[in-house]
């Protein structure tokens, strides 16, 4: 499969779905795909390619079960079980995020999911069950565009640079939950702050 990173070139192909580009550099709605049905190999490849092109993709108004949600994710690789989060007991690969006036959450800060793993996952697949009429807290930033807009001098300084990735926020949560220093050290050993290229 030849991957195209140019939205115009991708959209000029004879695609089995429509694309609604959401901004100049990030975000695309893929229209006309029914995620409740198994995907053909061609469609899997095109969805994966769309993710690379648009960086964030949306499938609106999908009426899918939790099992269909999981099966959709398995099209793109092995699913991970988040070690620190509120996972579903029946489906531990599903992370439950519940937000309301009584439960505001702690994930509402800029972050990249699970970069504290040695090999971070390809991405996250969010299924919203109740969507507010206005607003919502999930925002996305195009870090490729951010890098492209740096000065050449800054890009030169970053060449070969590595960043240490930590699960500090989760570690703080473990302390609040009353985990012992020994238990936290076990997590430190299992997730030893990998370095990833900047």
C-alpha cells in the first residue's frame, strides 16, 4: 500500500466514502462507513491511511455495541489494557471516561496518550455515548504543523533530541488512592520513563 500524506491527493482517489476535511492540517470526517459491519481489507487500509493523512478521524452517528467498538479497534492491531485507568470489568481493553457535574475528570490537559510506554499505541478510539449539544472537552493539536512552523534555527536545535516520557499524573493518582511506595515502585519498574524522539 502506497501511503499518501497529502489530503488533496487522498481525496482525489475513487474512495468508497466521502471525506469532510475539518481544518487545514488536522481532522477529517469519514462519511458513509458503517462501523457495525465487518470492514473489507481495502476499507481497513483506507481508514488507516486516512488516519495518517488527517491525524484525527471521525465517524459520526455510529450506532455500535461495545463488542463492535472493540472489533473495529482490532482491525488496526492488538488492543492494550490501560494499567492505571477505570477499565470495564467485562472488557478491560475499554477505558471508561465519565464526565458530568459531579465527575470533572483529570485528563482535561494537553497530553499524548500512553507515550510513557516503550512502544506507544497507534492511537485511541473514542466512542461518545452521550454528546453535549455544545462544547465538549476533547481537543486535538497538530504537532506536525507545530513543528513545521518552528524556525529553522529551532528545528536545528531539536535534531536528535530525545524527550523523557513519564506517567507522573498517574503516579500522583496512585498516591491519592493509597498505593504503597512498594506498589508504585513496581509501576516505575514496569514503565521506566522511555525516551522518544522530539
